[in-house]
C-alpha cells in the first residue's frame, strides 16, 4: 500500500460502499502527491511543513467526506 492508501485507511470499508472506496482512493492520490513532494530533496523545510499540513487536512477532509457519504437521516 502507498503512504496515502494507508493514511486514508483504504482497506477499511466495512459496508463495502463503492462511493466510500472511490472517495478514499481520490484522497489517497492527493496525499501521495503531497508526500512525494515533501520527500523531494529540493523541497525546502518550509515547503515540507506545508505539505505535512496539507496531508493532515486532506485526511480530515476525507473523513468528513466519508461521513457525508454514509450519513443516514
């Protein structure tokens, strides 16, 4: 699994909801992109910090998106 896939818990989808799987996959791609940029040797320390924040915020957004998908009135 990639860093992003682990970060969003891609394999955790007890309901087997395809929308949840797709949402997690999309956010995993965003997180992987940020992770790869953060690990680039040419990335400054401030950029690394900002990419770390972006990763955290993407994880948060993914969790809220999954909550929205699985919300039942």
